[in-house]
């Protein structure tokens, strides 16, 4: 952080703030630049607020120069993290993972049929919501714990590890035991007590970007999970809210390289929620892989027209199979290049 002092700051005021900062364990460097007196602070300034410092009448401006996140950042962790899930599957550091399945678990037949199809096409994980964060309280809310049981049956029958969303701290222990990857949905990205609770479970966490959240906010949310010191994190770009109405959200694919520049965590993309239309999913999935994503989350339904949730953005198993074949070709071409 740097603190720019006003030209009329007195010696007594400067000595006072110097002593205060030194008590906080910070090293202070004096910089004289274009007639301005600047204090450069070295050390952990995370507890200092730049805004609060400007309340001192002798402070012109205070600016943080380091990132507002630490554990998710590359500064102290330059190498890509590889997230390892139960069943020995890896995500990140060159390991590409595809998570596919319906928006919601609806019945045993439905989840088993989709799980078998996506497995045959080469998916690495089965996704499916048991607890659904629906905008309307009158929409299907998911099967709850019964849905989780059906996902476990599908895992047992196909061998696919499961990714499913937690919505309440109340079920933390159950998710910690039963889910292979715990999803934090976009709406809960800044539910800080929930983030801390899942961070203590020791299961990989898939953290979706909030629809109105910046990249810095996503990485700070990841720090809440990582701070607990037990769980690994996978970041997920799933579209943000903009003025555009032709798509459900605006899929920010530039977030992939932007996140990778700042963070060592794996980054996956969800083109289903990111676009909201099934016919946009295929091209944006390919584009995400080309942009350097470490994986994809794709909604697949065997009868999209009858789906209880997000049928309009779900692709059929046949189209998913075609997508997987194209992805393999693309990844091979990228490796050759
Ligand atoms: C989902 O994955 O089903 C979901 C609800 O996603 P998001 O939180 O990104 O809206
Ligand atoms: Mn959905």
C-alpha cells in the first residue's frame, strides 16, 4: 500500500502515523516524488483499509498495490494447482475434465439414463442438482436429500463421481461425506459462512462466479474456502449479468485467461447457464476449451422439452456425444500446435 501525504502534513502527524504503522509490524519507506511525500508500506496490509486512511486530514490518498486475495493468487503459488478428487480424477495443470448431467435430478430412471449416456461419451463427472436455487419460489425446488441418494445410485452404477450443489450449511456434513465435488452456486458465491463451512470439509469445491461479481471478488471468495486449509477449489465462469438480453447471461470467456493470469486454481466454464440456449452451448464449449479452460460443466437431458429445470439450455445425449468428439479433436490440435 502507498499513502500520499498532503503537502501541509506536519512532522507530528507523520511521526504519529509512522508509529502506528510500525506497531502493526509494517516496514515504512519514504518516497519523494514530484514534490509529494509518499509512505510505501511493506508487509501484510490486509487489515488496513485505504478508504479509512483517507479520513486522516493529512492523507491525500491511500492505494493498495497488492491483490486483495492471497491464497488463490499466483504471487505465492506460481505453479498451476491440480485438484484431485475421489476416484483419482484430476482437474487442472493439463488435466481437462467434463462434468455433465441434468440441471436437476428428477427420478432414478432419468438420472441413470443420463449418467450412462454421458459416461459412454467420455464425461469425467456426473453433475445434477438435488437442492435447486430457483429464482421463483413456485418453481421445482429439487428432490433434496432424496435427489442426493439417486446421485449416489448413479455413481455406484456408472463409476462417475458426482458434483452437486450445496445451498445450506445445515447439510455440510452430508455433502462432505457424499459429494465428490461440492458445488457452490453463483447465488451463494458471497455466502461467506457457507464458504467457510465447505472449506473445512476437505472435499474439492467448485465455486461458481456470482452473476454480478468481478474476478477479484471471485478470487476473494475462493480465499474464504482456502483459508480453512482443507479443501481445494475449482473456479467456474458461468456468465454474468449485462445489458444484453439475447442470451440468459453474458458468458465472459476472457475470464478464463484473466483468472489464469492471477490465480493458480483450475478454471472451468459452464456454457449452459452462460448462454441459456441449447444451440449456443456447443460453440461456446469449444471456444472455452480453446481459451484454455481446464474443463466444462454441461447440462444434458434425455428429454429437454420435459425437463423440470433449464430444459431450454440442456443439450441431448446425442449432441453431447458429438461435442465430446469435437473436444477431443480440438485438444489434440492444441497439443500439436
Ligand atoms: C446449476 O449449476 O444448476 C446452477 C444453478 O448454476 P448457477 O449457480 O451457475 O446458476
Ligand atoms: Mn441449471
